[in-house]
C-alpha cells in the first residue's frame, strides 16, 4: 500500500476530500520526522511507537580491501508496533 492508496482509503471511508486528507497525512509524517530528528519519541496508542535508537561505535571490516574501518556512534529511527497490532497481524489467516 502506498501513501496515495492510504489517502484514497481514508477519503473513501470518511468522505473528506483527497486534498485535505493528503495535507493531513503529509503533516503527520512531517511531525513524526521532526520529532525524531529532535530526539523525541512518538507514541501512538494501539498502533506503535516511533523511537530513536542509539547505535554504539563499532569496528567493521572491508573484506575486499582487507581493511578495518570504524563506524561512529549514530542514531537511527525505529518502529515498535503495539502488542494489539502485532497480535492482529499474527492471527491473520490467508
């Protein structure tokens, strides 16, 4: 499902114009991104959490050149689904 599919589905289910739904979806995504960039986690009850994970510095090897490189510590965005969400997906039978 793409962002356009989500907009179409929400518009169809709510009767709100696609342009308004598009702006709302875009605003939601920008707010989540801005919060994560600012180091704040986003919690959506019943859906899941968007969190910033801290990765420690580590040593890696470039096998083709037989060299060692250091990957610096960095932050990475992550999504952890809510337990109710996970259970619904797990119990889905095709």
